[in-house]
C-alpha cells in the first residue's frame, strides 16, 4: 500500500529528529514493541498524588504524615489483614513501615522467636508490596526498588503461586535472608518500597519555613523524595531572598525568628552565628526601653531574665534595621505604590505619635538611637557592618544554599498539574472580581502574565550576576513578593509589623486581604481564573494554601462547588487554636479527590514505642464517574506524543527514509 502523501511529508519534515530517535529504537520491531508498551500504560490507573501546605517547620508531624502516607498505609494494612490479624498487630506493622530502623530496634529487643517473626513479617510486607505495585508496570515498580535488593524484591513480589516447582525456591530466599542476618536490612528496603509506591507524586503548596522549629529538617526530607514539586509560599520566598543576600529579607527573617523565639533553625540548622547581632544590640540598646520587644516564649519560667533581655535587645536592633531597609527599597521602587509604608519618617518624636492613613496613633516607644532625623532610612556605620556580616553568613551557609537551590529547582510560583492549578497565595483581584493590574518592569500585568513575570524575576534575584542592576531588582522583588501590597504571595494590603510592635490600638493592626479571598466561594470567578491558565475541564480545581481554614467554626475548606480547595489546616501549632485541627492532606487518586484532616501529633516517641498514629478524618468530595487512567493525565499527554513520534518512525522505516539496524 502506498504511504499517504501527508505522512511522507511529515517524515521528511522531521527526518533529523527521526534519525536521532532511531538510535533508541533501531528497527521496526523495537519501535513497535515500545508503542505496544506505551499504549498499555495509558490504560493503567493514574498514580496517587498528595497535596500538603503550610508546614511551617513542624517537622515531626510532617515526617509522620509523609511516612504514613496520610493514613493510606494503615488503610492498606487493614484491607489486607483485618480478618486475620489483630488490631494491635496491624498497628505495629504500620509503625514498622513508617519507622523501620527505630521500630526494629524496639521489636527485636523483646521478641522471643525472632526467626519466626522475621518470616511472618517479611511475607506480610511482600504481600503489601504486591498490592501496591499492581497498579503500575513491572518496569516502573522495578525502578522504585532499592538497588541493594532490587532483583530479590522483584522476584518475590512477582510470585507465581501456580508454579508449584517454585514454592520451595521462594521459601528458600526468605530463609536465606534470615539465616545470613540480612532480615533487618531487607525489611527496611521493603518499607522504603511501600512508601515509594503508595504516593506517586507529592505537592507542597507553600510555606515550609517559619513559626515551627526546624524547616531545615523538612527540606532534607523532601530532597530525598522521589517525586516532589513545591509552590513557593510567602515565608519560603522570604528565606529565598535572604539566601540571595537581600539585607532586607535577612533582617525580616531574623525579626520573625526572634519574635517567635525560633532561632534554632538559624543557628543549629544553618550554622549562622548571631553573635555579631548580640554584640551590636548589647552595645547600642543596653539602656533602651525593651518592653515592646520581649520575645514570645511558651513558658517564661524556662528562660532567665538575662536571656529575655538579650533577645529583646536583638529584636529591637534588627527591627529598626528592617524598617530602614524596607524604606530604602520603597525609595528605589515607587511602582510598588507603598510610600505610605515608609513609617519611620512619619513619627512625631516630640509627641510620640505617628500618622497612618490619616489617623494619629500614640507610640509606645520612640527610643530609636540609630535613626537619623535628617535621613530616616540610612544605616549607621555599625548597622551597615553588622548587615554585611550577616549577609556573608547567610550566603556562605552551605546547607541553606543547598535548600534554596532545591526550592528553585523543584519550585515555582504556581503549577498546572493534571488539570489542577496549584498556588499558595492568590491571583490578585479587584473588588468587582476582575483581575488586578500591576505596573512592573515597564509592563501592565495581571492574572497569568503577572504570575509568570513574578516567577521569572524571583529567579533573577537568585541567579543574576552579583552587583548588577538585574540582581538588585530581583532581590528587591523577592521582598515585594513577601509583603508587597496585594502581591500574589502576600495577598494583603499591608503587613503591620511596625504597628503590632509599637502601637497599642489594635485597629491599626488590620491587614485587609485582597478581594480574591472574598471570591473563593464564587464558582463563576474560580472557573474564570482556571480558564486564565488554560484549565477548562469540568474536573479542574484550584488548590490553595496560605489562609488557615477555621474548621472549628464550621468553615469548609471545599469551596466554589468543589472547584477550589484550601488545604491550610494548621500544621503549625501556633495556628491550631484557630483551625481546630492539625493540618490537611488532599489526596487525588484514580477514584477522585478526598480530603484528610489530621489531629495533633503526639510525638515520635509515642509513635514508635506505643504505635500511636495521627488520627485522620477523610471526606470524599469529588468522585470520578469512572476510574481515572494515565491516559487522562499530563503524563498521558506526553505518552501519546511519544506514540505519535514512534508511529512516524515506523513510517520512516517503511518508506526507506531511515535505515533499520539489527546489530
């Protein structure tokens, strides 16, 4: 049969590419086999995605929820063994999967017949691996296996029980593993495999940093994950700015950390010495009024008065520096339209008052010895030297730079993934629901164009050459994303750090939200926003963080007829009295969407020793009419394009435009 003219033209048009593709598939048989394989993959169930947000340094709770796959592992254990294994044994098996090294130490120290326990446990773990691997190709499962045991695990989870001649073969493998004292290592490998298979993709929808104790531990954990993406939160972007060397972001990071008595992540996590700040503060603010700058601590009895005063001096010193540096940015960028936030120049020192938005407020403190009345935003020589030292420390923290590099490589301001739109803060809107416009970089920007511009300039702040205008512009913009008026990550008119520190009248503390948050339950607006990003499917959603859902007051995280889901449920303990829970995980598998709300975590010791799990409540709210397959995902689109390329390669072989090879 003669080849259609259009196909012939396509082959000749893409001949260079097809010749390159033939290196991978050198003949008709190889290309045909791959087409058959890829076509089969399209019919498999889609992989399971988990979405989490606003972790805020709560590393123990995060690690437990990640290890337990938000309760999914216990579900699978119960599904397999609820009729044959006691509840206590199922809880212990689940804990073993979560924390294999720690739990093995506890179990092996008390079990009398260890070989028998190993035999039973290995078989149960293998059975669970088989169940979880059944939705993937054997090739994909093999790639997920730990390299030390990949061949053995592959053999054992692909058992053919009808082959009676192999029953003894399989039993001998298990016995040999136990006999040569490799059972512990093999159990750890199986537990790793289970956790790898049960969640195909992890999405972190912003705010890994601040509030909680150790964001650095969370980032170490995420860097080990096989498939993760991150949508930057406002707290993340602040730390990213600090890592670039933005003095303003560094001062703000330190101010936030001292305010919440959370310096462990800076000093222990990132090895950044705060001694220069302490020395400066003790010298300049030794006789200053510190009443408004005392750190917030959970129990003052755990701290000496000397420690509290030291923290207050450091807090006051860095806060004044922050206000000065913010003023310098605003002088450089009138396009931010934030002149009203240049507050140091609005203080009436004689009357101890300040005028903000036409209202005069009394100030609780005006003792600012480093503020020059003729140049309010200039750093003193000592302040400039201090910030130079701190900038060097942040830029030379190897661990911080590694973590921020990871945030840039795996992160973005937003992501479209499998028909869902993920972002942390907001798409800025006007009060009437229309897109808010920003004049930035000589352009008028809104909606998707604004988000794309912000993503690009955020990267410029990190990657542009030092001491260039592009670098400075990018660093300043990182600060704008943190707290700028109606920025996509801030989502507020203003951040009232100054007012909260120095004004008793709480009416000045208000931080009006962008109108976006009034429209999150408006299905028409949400549908319009999804359309801005090319997501018009009836199964598209916005997945949002940033604003804690007050579930204890009856607020529903599922909004706009199920088109928008807010997944900030209060991982951080500071927010749990507001939310009434301890975080959400959104799960999107081949059956649809479900939301898990988590109770507070009782700690790693209780989890390991007492098999205490996080109690989770699940709500299924968007069930698919039929099981969702790979064909309906972004990966499926890529596979279909690959199949089309391979079919064109087959045509090239049959036309003789590309020669087959059989070596």
